[in-house]
């Protein structure tokens, strides 16, 4: 799992599953050693109210981490 943001990283909002540019995102939370980026403050608030819910769901491994285009294809 890559937590270093660069021009090739695409992050996915753990709540809405929308792509997030970490260089532009002002809404982020650090939880359990991981940085999570969000499309807006509403999703950040939802995540912050119960982060374990969002990282323990079946889709968490894909949606809460950095996905680098071209890798794993």
C-alpha cells in the first residue's frame, strides 16, 4: 500500500469511493497508521465518526489505499 502522494497516485475516498487527488485534497484523516483523503468535509466527518467501520468493510482494501494506474493490470 503506497502512502506517498505523487503525480501518479490516485486515492479513493473511503466513504464515497470517488477518486481524490491528494495534492488538492484538504480533507484528510490519519487513522491506524494510514492517511485517508476525502472529496469533501462531509465524507471526512462520516469517516471520523467511526473509522473502523470504513476500514473493516469488504471494499476497504481497494478504496482506502492509494491506487497507482498501471500497476496490477
